[in-house]
């Protein structure tokens, strides 16, 4: 088969890129290795219970807010059923044995006033924090569409570290932790998380935070429909194995099962190191390949998918993040303290708004803990792996039970995923949750641009810039702008 544009990977990055360029008249084919497209947006079903693979909330979906504007342009803004989270505390944070529950409230004024009530001496620091976020996002590509003329981040943005900045604001360690907490710093690398990344994520959710009602596959479904409506072709069960070259350009993608798809341009939404494994050694400079392959990845997720007895666990209209200690934010993560953090996530279903049948508990896991099984097929990992999973499950449940006494009594059964489950499912190397780690201490190293050294191969997906639904959507726009022109595409989004 022959297409103008072939996209490798049908997760969020691939689907958004596919919609944009199909709308622009390209004949686009997405090749997705799994039976269903969606990647991290997909859900799975076990014993009749549906679970989100990972995604628990999205931000900035009120009319006129950033993600809403992108989704409106993509034609899906009114096609994704949403449930607004609790504006008095959509994220709630606890630390160690302390019973205090800290809240991140929606809307910047609400956010400040809520924190000031808990840290009355820190009004000035909190207000400075809020001002700094709104200043930072002004120079982040595509957050301010009207003033976006380039996708490059300013060097001073890349170098500013989140924790160093928070320490310069206040000496109150607990406030530093609460401002840093709730998924806006990297696990195990808080000290290296750039402030721009923190600012994007924090701003996106403070603007407004939403659950996808009925499961995250509703978002995958809406994207898929928009893609096919725009004339795109999706081929599933299509694992790309290697690229064929004609001169210095790629001429076709070969699937593992021997099928060949010819194309003029290629976009890969996979991790760049995985993409380069598909390129023969003599087609790309060794130095470039080595740089990409040596990039550090973010930690992976270990998740418990719980099934509750009837009418046992209430729907929580917020996420609960727990940290073992303020030391978490100094990257002091002793092994015997695992799980160092966890997130309790309850999905929203219109039909069961009171008590919920399922919930997920997510934590992070360091690569060293599971690397002995990396590279092995699931059926080759052996009993040790399953024993390890069970041991980790019990440790996580012990930690959760301290905050939710008696929770074990209400659990009918549970399912488990490790970071390697994500490698099996999305192909992410080392089971990494958010892909390449962006490091404020060495920012130039982790920069991955959409253009590659191969003239007709482009990168997109969460590894490019910022992860998450908003970040990956923006990355897709940045990649597609290489085809359409930057301002042309931005104007289309503005006027959608
Ligand atoms: C556990 C977890 C929880 C998260 N929670 C949130 C959240 O609450 N809010 C938020 O905004 N973001 C969240 N994120 C981040 C967000 O989900 C991701 O940033 C985003 O979905 C990444 O999309 P992607 O297209 O880059 O990658 P992926 O979703 O990984 O898509 C890549 C696709 O490529 C396919 N593929 C891989 N190899 C091949 C091959 N050889 N040939 C063909 N296809 C291939 C995969 O099957 C997959 O479909 C979470 C991520 C994780 C892991």
C-alpha cells in the first residue's frame, strides 16, 4: 500500500498528528501494533470490569482554555464526555503520618486562598509562586496561541529547576512539598524537573480539571472518529519492524508480519530510541544514535486495579496523592520506604456516581527493581516475577491501608500492572511512564526536535517536549507545523 504520510504508533501523538495532516489533505495511514489504537488512552477489561490503562484526568477543558481550543480544532471538544472535578480540591495531598490534607483548588485565586488558609504566614510566597507560573507559561510554545510564533523554548526556561525555584520562594519545607506535589515533578528526579514542565502541568489543571466520564477510551474513540472522518486510514495489529531506504530517505515501513507500506513522509510517535532501532546502522550517524539511546527515561508505574465489593468505596471527585515524607522532594528515596508515593484514582461512571465498583492505585517503581525481567516475553519471566509483583502489591496495599483503614476488607480482587506491562503494551523502553526525562541541570542533552537527521522522518509523541494529554497534543501540532508552516497551523487552531 502507498500513502503520502505514514505515522508509526496510534496513541495520542499519532492520532492527533494524523487528524491534523488528514484535514490538510494528506493521505495518511497510521500503523498501530495493538488490536486497538489509543496507547495510554486505552482501557482494558478484566472479568467484566473496565479500567483506564493510566489516564486519570485532563486539564484546561473549559470553553476557551488551552486544551479545549486544540480539541475544538480537532473536532472532538464536544465528543468527549467529561465530569468536572471538585473545584475546592481536585488534587489532595498528604505527607507521611501527618493527617493534614492539603488541597489544590481550581482557579488561581481559589488555589492561592486555599493554600494561604493552610499556610497563613506564606501569603507572599504563594502569591509569588502563582505569578511565576503565569509568567512562565507565557513563553511556553503554544500555550498562548495568539502570541506563538515559534516552538522553541527560551534557554532561561530550560535551565530553571522546579525545586531550586520553590526553595528560593519559601523556607517552609512542607509548602515546598505541597507546591511541588501532585504529578508535576518527575518521580525520583524532583531536583532535575524543569520549572517550565511543572508550570505547564500545574497551570493546565488549576485552570480546570476533568475526569473522562465512562473511561479514557472515550477520548481515544473521539480521536479515532475524527481521524477517519478526515479521510485517514488506521491499520491495527500492525507492528512496524524496520524502515526501507531509497538513498537517504525512507521509502517504506515493514511490519513484523512481512507487510510493506510505502510512503513519502514518515512520523514516528514512538520513543526516539525505539524508532532509531528500525533504521539500519549505516543510515544514521553513530553519534546521533548514541545520544538518543543514552537519554535517561522517567520512572515507570506500578498499578493496582482494585475491584470492590458492592457499595463499599465512594467515588472521589479528586485525586489523592500521598508522599512518604518531605524527603521525597529531595530525591531521597530509600528502598525500604517503597512505595514512596501513591495516587488513589476513582473513575467516574454516570451509572454509579455514589459508590464505585473499581479504583486504581498508582505508584512509581525504579528500573533497578524490575530490570532483571526487561527484554523477556511475559511467558518467559517466570514465577519470580509474579512473586515480586505480589510482594509489591502487598507493600502498596499496606501503605494505602494506613490512610484508608479497612480497605482490604472491601477488595473483592485486584489486577496488577508493572512498568514492564507498559513495555508490552505501548513499547515504551524500560517501562517508562512519561518517556525521556527532561533535565534542568543538562537541558540541551534531552532536547528532541521533530526533524531528524533523516530528511523525511519526523518525531512526535510525549518524548518530544512535555508529556500528558495537553503536552502530547501540543507536540503533535509542533510536528505537523513542519509540514504546514507554524503560523498557518496556529491560525487554523485560533479560528476553529
Ligand atoms: C500510567 C499513566 C498515567 C497517566 N496519567 C495521565 C493523566 O492523568 N493526565 C495526562 O494528561 N496524562 C497522563 N499520562 C500521560 C499521557 O497518557 C501520555 O503522555 C500520552 O498518552 C502519550 O501518548 P503517545 O502517543 O506519545 O504515546 P503512547 O500512548 O505510548 O502511544 C504510542 C503508540 O505506539 C504504538 N506502538 C509502539 N510500538 C509500535 C510499533 N513498533 N509499531 C506500531 N505501533 C507501535 C503503541 O501500541 C501505542 O499505541 C499518563 C501516562 C501513564 C503511563
